[in-house]
């Protein structure tokens, strides 16, 4: 924290290296194996039964940050649950979590897991028996909440069950479920003083202390395949608490903002916290939480990682210019139409849809396929080379034709993504007769039009 900053405010440098952690592994050969974290060797005096999990002491490398989500429907409704999981996996989810509040939910896992192809996490609250049942049903990971499962013997039973199967556990504390400590008051007070300069320092102390106490049970059982989370609805507090626990624990961190709200506002709340942490090297897996269809959680989580360069993009990278008075076509409708049609393209082609000639040339030059518009027309470029000049009603069809043709050329090895062939010369904003740029500089015109765009290709 820099001098003069309010308590709890961090000035984070851009894109620090990922913090090394002890990795965990979940999944199997059928659904795929997801590594979370890495950079430190596995710890513990036992070797999991899975051959693809490295032995204790073996070196590991950090895995890409993974994206998680959680089903919104009832787990015991098998058909709907399977359909939802498969939809989320198709959207790009690396891991899907399901709620198991009742025995009928864990019983349903035996039917669900064989019909999906993504690792499944059982979200367990209050009843430790649900965790044991989920392990028997073949789940790939357990989530426990120290706030509502805190009986030591019960926690040990879950640890031993997971240890026998080689399954990891996430220990997740939430602002909404963390409880007051009944003992170790002195420790809580000490932590409270330590975090006094941070936003909600008392709550932060509770979370850190609860994690320390809970993880000690795991360590005593020689079990270290653990991930950690500490969520809140307060984005600034989330940055604070994860920054603190990243300095205290070697476990991989599951990032998230709980109770984030609807997508319209929740996306801002979530990205504010998660991007700050990821840029500071903190975080190994993320879940963006919305009061909405969880497929949006997956899409936005992936887009966050794409934008930060932390995952290799799958599908088109679409950029478009914002609102301004220079736009001379129905840009907003065009962008949405382009976005829908681009979903059929799987290569990470960069496509730019620009509404005027001010920023259009620069964006077109940096994109694989681009259009920038003028007076009810659009000039289309492919890797900097002008290929068409069409009226507004033909822009969508021609742009998509060029995108598909470019994708085919890349697949045949005739073109490469991101390769610029020529430098774009911006069109004269006054017209093809005479020099509009010279007239503007001389103050001879007071209205700039875009007649050049209407010229023939």
C-alpha cells in the first residue's frame, strides 16, 4: 500500500508473475484433468492413487487460470442438471459445481457424472454426510465451508474419504457464513490489530483465522490437496483479503465475488476485484457469480482471462467503437448482427467493426478483418488490404463472407492470424476531388463529411 492511500487501497503493478502454489488436480481420463495452480511441488507423505497426479516433492509448473461456474437448477432433477452441465461445458467451463443440500442430490450424482464431460465439484454445507455420499458417487472435488461444517471429527472423516480417492477439497469462507469464534479470542484480537488498516479489518481477521484453524486439521492428516477461497460482495475487500491470504498460504486460490448481483452490475463488481488480483499474480481459478444464467459467468470469466492474456482465445475477438456523433450507419445493430454470426467461427480471428473514419483506419490495420463506415457505406479490409466498398445494407453479408474466407485460408495455411500486409492510408474526409486534409488545416471548411467512402472500390 503506497503512502497517502486510504486504508485497504492497493496500487497494483501491471501483470506481475503468477504466485507459485501447490497444485491440485481434479477430473479423470474420461472427463479430462484440470490442474489448478502450480509452481511449487506437491506436499505430503502419501501418493494419490491416480497415476497422473505427481508424487510429493515433484516439481510442477503453473497451469493456466481455469474458469468455474455452478449450476442454477436442482441437482436431483437429473435430466435438467445434465443438460445444464453440458451447456456450461460447451460454453467453455473447465469445472462445474453442483449443490447437494439433500441426500437425493448426492444420489443423483451417480446418474449425472457418467453423462457429462467436465469435472464436477460437490458444494457441501451443514451436513458432512453429503460430502461422504458425493465421494462415493464419483464426484471429482469437494467444497467445504468452515463456517457451517466445523466439527473436527466430521471434517477428518471427509478428509480421509477424499484422501482414499485422491480427491482435492476447497476450503471456502464467505462473508455471509463466517461465524464468530468461540475460543482463541486473543488470536482473533491480534489479527484484528494486524488488519486494522484494512477495510473491514475485523472480518478479514476472522476469515484468515478461520482458514488457519481449519487448514491445521488437514495438515495434521497429511492432506495438502487443498484450494482456498475467501469471498465477499465488497470488491475492495475481496482484493484486500485475497492479497493477505496469498502471503500466508501456499494453497491455490479460487477467486470470486459472492452475491455480486445481476449481470448488468455484477460484471463490474466482479471484474473490479478479479482483474486487480490477477494482474498482481494472485489467483489460480475464477468464478464470476451472477443472479442470471450461469453461462454468462463462463463467457465473462473467459473473456476476462483472454483480455489479460492469461488464456489462449477461442473464437473471434470482436472489437467495436463506442457511441459518438460521427457514426453514419446503424452501428449498434450491425455489431450485434456480426456478433451472432461470428459464433460459428472458432479461430481467434480479430474482427473490428468501426463507425467512422477517425479511429476506423487504425483499428482496421490492427485487425484480421475489419470494416469502418462512412456515409451509409462501409470499407472492408483484410489484414490491412482494402477488399470492398459497399453500401450499408450489404456490409454484414460482405463482412461475414470475408471472415469465413479468411478462416478457410488460415486453415489451409495460406494466411496467418495477426499478420498485417499493408499500411492503411486514411481516406480524405472531404472527398476525392482536392485535398480535404489541407482545407481542414487551412480552416477553409467547417463541416467534415465522408464522401470518400462513397467512392467506388
